[in-house]
């Protein structure tokens, strides 16, 4: 299992979050929907890794990367 690491965006990612989603990054929350992040919510190692990169919760990852979209 990949170790959960809270998302810590650099200044460029903070600016991208503001431009893409219209709000400031809030530590411990999803970068997109602002829901509180719980380490146990992620379905697999790939989802944990994706959170460390993008700051997305599992629900937002599922809706963003859904192959039907």
C-alpha cells in the first residue's frame, strides 16, 4: 500500500486551483470540491498517488477520470 501524503501544492499548483476551480486551496480538503480528505477513502494505490499529485478526493477522481465522460 502506498503511504498517504497530504497534498501540499506549490505556488504554481495553488494558482492553477484558483484559476480552474475559482477558490483558494484549503489544506486537508479536495482541491476541486473542497470536501474534507480522509486517507481511508481512496480505492487503491493509484488513487492515493493521484491525490498527492492533484489534490483530488476519490469522488472527484472518479468523475474526472471516468472513461464514459
